[in-house]
C-alpha cells in the first residue's frame, strides 16, 4: 500500500490531518509548500508523483538565490488531500504543531520525472503564487548507517531568481495563500508586530525624457557558452514605455511618441504597475493563432485603429523610482523587471529568457516559424546603440529597405504590383531588386495611394536602373521604409525570394544602410581561380500570368508566393505528389471565391500537368498527375491551392503504398486530446508491425500515415483500416467513433478510414490548404508533436525556414520503413 507508512504514523481519531488515498489531479501535477511550526519551524515541499505527494522537509525553507543549497530531508509520501490541509496537529501526535499552505500551484518536470527521482536529480519548473521558475532537487550521498535520505533544494538561474541583497521571500511573504492568515493566527497566538517601514525615499534624479535603445548586431552563429542568455526575437515595434505618477507615454526606437496609436488598454495596464516611475523596454506585437508574432498583422491593426490583439512583451527595465538601472548587469535588471510585472494584466507580458545552448534555441525557434533569437551577455549594462553585448541570429533574412520606385499591378490599376528596394551606401541610394509578393489587396491599394503622392520624374538610384530592371518603374522620393523577408542575396547583390511584410514607420530612410548586404565584388587578381558555383537550385520554367493575384487575402499571399513556396519545398514534397493520380482543390479567385474539386483535365490546362488514363476506367476522362517541378508550379499557376494524391502510384494503381488514418476531433476537444489519440494509433500500428508517421492535416486534424510495401490490393487495405478504426472505437467508445455521422461525434474523435479505398485521396504532405491562415500539412517527428507543435505553426510563410533549420527530414525513413499489410 503506497500510503501505509503515512497512515501508520498517525491516529486519525486524534489528528485533523486527512487519511487520504492515492489519486491523480486532473491537469498538470500539483505542488504545495506547507509552513510547519513543529519542534522546529520548517517548510514541507510536496510534489505530485504517481498519485501521491512526494515530500521533503526543507529545514530553512526555499531560497530564491541561485546556487544557495537548502537541506531537504525526504519524508514519507503524503496523500493528495494533504495539499489543502491547514490547521494544528495536537500535541502527542506525529508532527505536532501548526501548518499553513504557504504556496501552491503546478509543477512541470524538465526531464522525465520518474527517471530523475530514481537517479536522484529532479529538475523542474514551479508555477506557484509565490515561487516560480526552475528548481533542482539533488539527492546527497548517504553516510554509513544514516537512516534519513538527505536532498538539496536549489533555485535555478532565471528571471524569478534574486541576488543575496534582495528581500528574503520567506520574510516578505509569510502568509497562507489559502486563507491569507499568518501561522500564528492559525495557531491562535497573537501575530507578531509588523516592523515599522521606513518612508519611501524620494526619487534621486529626474526620469530621462527618452533613452536611445540598445540594439543587437546580426551574427551568423548563435553564441553557445553560458555567458549568454537567449530570448525569442519578436516581429513587431520596439517600444519604450515611460510611467510617471500614473501617466504613460510610449516611444518608438527613434523617440516618436506613439501613445495614442496603441489604444487605452496598454496604457491602463502600465499605469496599474506598482511604481511611481519606470522606463520599460519591450516590443508591441500581434500574435497569429496565439503562437507567433506577425508584423503584417500588427500593421493591419494599426491601420484599422484596432488594439484589442496587441501585446507588449517587456524584456528590460531601465529606470525605477528615481534609480538609473542601466549600469546594472542584465540579469539584475531582468529580476527587477520580473518583480515589477509579476501581477501585470494583459497586454503586458514578460519576455522570458532561455538558458539552453544558443544553437538549440535558434533551431527550436526556426522550427516553430519564429523570426529568430536575440542573445545577450548576462552581465552587460544597458548601453545605447549597436554593439556586441547583444547579438541576433535569424531563421530567415529579414530587414528594412528604402522604397525608391514601384510598378503598377497587372490585376488592378489602383494597386501596386511590385516595389523597387534600395539601401543607402556612401550617401547614395543603391538598388537591390524588386519585391512583388506579400501584399494583401488592401495593402497594395494603400501603397499605391501613398507612393503616388511621392512620385518624381527623376531616378533616386545611383547606379541607375538599366534594361529589364527599369521596365515599367515609376520613381518616388526615397522616404518610406519597408520590412522585407527574403531567402538570400544573389551573386550580383539583389534580393532572392523577397516578400513584403509592412512599412516601418518608426524608422527614417537615412538609417537604412543594408545590414548583411554583400559588399561590391572586388576585381579578381590576375591568374586567380574562379570561385566554385553555388549548389544548384531547382529551375522553374513555367511562366506565371498575373503573379500578383492574391490567393490568401488576409496573409497577402499571391500566386508568385505559392510558386516560390513549392519551389523551396520541392525536394521534400516531391515523393508525395509526383507519379500519383491527383485530385485538386482549385480557387481561381483565392480562398474567398469559388472553389471546386478537380479530378480531370480542363480547357487550357498547362501541358506540364499530365493526363493519365485510369486502367480500370478506359472510357472515362483522363485523370491528373505531375512528374516534376514544372508540373507543381503549373498547379500553382492554375490556382490549385490543395493537392490530394491517391495512396497508390501510376506504376501500380491497384496496390497502395501507404495508409492514412485521419483523426478528426469533434466539438469540445482540444489539441492535447488529438495528440494522445495519434500516439494511440501509433502504438496500435507498431503492435502489428507497421511504422507510423505523423503530420498535421493543415486544418484542425492529424494524420497518422503508415508506409506499405505495395502488395495488398485496395479491398484488403480498406478492410484492414475499417477493422482498425472500429476496434479503436470498440475499445474506447468514450473517446473514439468510427462512423462519419456528426451527431455521434460530439466530444469524440472520428477515426476516419475512408481515405483508404480506390479513388479516395488525402491532402499531401507539405500541400497548402485553401483556408484562412495559409497553413500547410506538416510532417512532424513524434517528439515535436509531444513538445507542443500545433497546426498554426506551419504556414506558407514559416515552412521554408523550418525546413532550412532541420538537420533531417521528419519523415527521413518513410520509404525505407514500408512493410507488408498485416494479415
């Protein structure tokens, strides 16, 4: 019996302590710290594990000073009900004395909890009302004949840590989080007199009007040693917030007052902070799908006067109540900042930092479709300007350029079709190529209006545009700055695969000098060997008509964007779409217009899209297929926004080489339920000898795909999948259903097997979906799925950067893992 020791030590007719039983909490595992005034005052740390509270008596209580060791004596397991116990244990009983619930919340193991506990090193994060952040419990080597098991409780280095000069949390917060009472009040004793507080000192100096920001320098490799901490790079507006006597002002990085532009909610949240004076540094963003910041979305909200989606992530504190904090080390400034905003309401959020190796943080950021990482020296003071104490590494190239000209749209006379980008070099405006994608229809029309007002007959460029570069360009005064995503620089210094993200109204055109711009090529010395050519990229030969036609209006993704996307993911998507019968979802006017499913040829179809005859239906119209990149780009030209292949190839129409189990959640289920179901499918498939691979559907579902050796025919495969789905529904009818009827799917997951029959299709890996958000069907590793990856993380915009950051294809072993269909 798990709690036998606990129960044998207590007389439950005499003590108010709960007898309790083994049980699990509903959500994340809980923790509690109980202040216990027994023979000697101590604090009992209890962590939920295996349905009980594993317990340690911390003799001096927890310390927030990193590295300070506090003895924690391992004691008997306690029941879960003990976590809410508060009262007095009578004299003569084990542990006699008064107990209060000093802190409580949930805890998350950093690594496997069972293995860490057995090994003697638990590393975990606390999410309590008083204690937060990372902690360690380390078992000490026991001495001979020593009965008790001693551990050490140690605070990790993070934003919630304090230095030795800071107030002791035990003295600062002595009260119960359950009742607000002190332990003396629970015991019926008079509470200790509070110490007389000294009058708050008056501000030592006037708060500065504006502090020029500290900037990060672009580097190729993220620093990896432990002198650095790493933060996610946000995609928004850098904003310095000034709070003085309840009044708030918000400044851009160039010192412009934008208080009014961000609405009342942010100003009110800042004014509610418990400080008379403060200067905070951070970034205002809009997050898409609740996951990653999106500058285009922020621009849209600002243009519409909308502020309800804006968040202010704060990462530095420069001034507090008359004290200049800029000379302090970064970690100390962040500690003070964390304390200041600990109870702040949205839209204020603390930008947490990470202590992992830099390259790991960057790789994870890129996989999640984020912009990159900012790395900062822990002990660095705050110094204006760009230096080496803060550096940034990006998942994809993104920077600001000056607009020097534009070309009107081929679709609408009221909109721009492309922009001519440039940077200042030695006082001259140097052209770096065009950007023709990334505009929504509204943005393209708005830019036309603004640029027409700046139009001039004289070229602002030096050197001037020539030949094809000059064709159709209308020049403007170089006053507007645009933020642009691009993949690389060409050999002649032009942008490659560039996409517009928005105007940077917080920056002056003269500041844009071309971060990372290749230097002009110097003449090669006589007799020098030519440099080796770059690795060959896929060659696109299909000409796009109306490349600026918008397919996803909210995201500003055009026909050219889609063609670029498929070119970049060609080597990854090719095994899943070539040499197979295809069904297409075509949307000639984008996702907001008419949509139709296309299985057969149509008038004017590009010759790169193949016509293939189904051998079982020789009299029917030919089916569709592609064989190469030309065919895939031709699908983009034809507005095929979804690609749905058969599960068999043109070489063997009748014997599929994969099965797809489609998990479709009913109303009331969350993503965690779907991930658990996918793991269940995986285990069942592996139990019968098949390999299992996961991918998002690009919508709200998940696909588990098993590669097959093409030996069984369609009827056998359909029978296997039907029985598989029905068995899952029979084994766990409260979670699964195998029937398509919607009335039976409320609160359950449909295990859809009907994609595994002749002529049926499933959306291809890496295919786009004709839905808002421009998500794609993303193959994942099982570890990524367990770590919290979600469908909204993978879009036309984010997938290329994700693939560039991966060392291996998540489905690297897909073909090699093919097995015969089980009997």
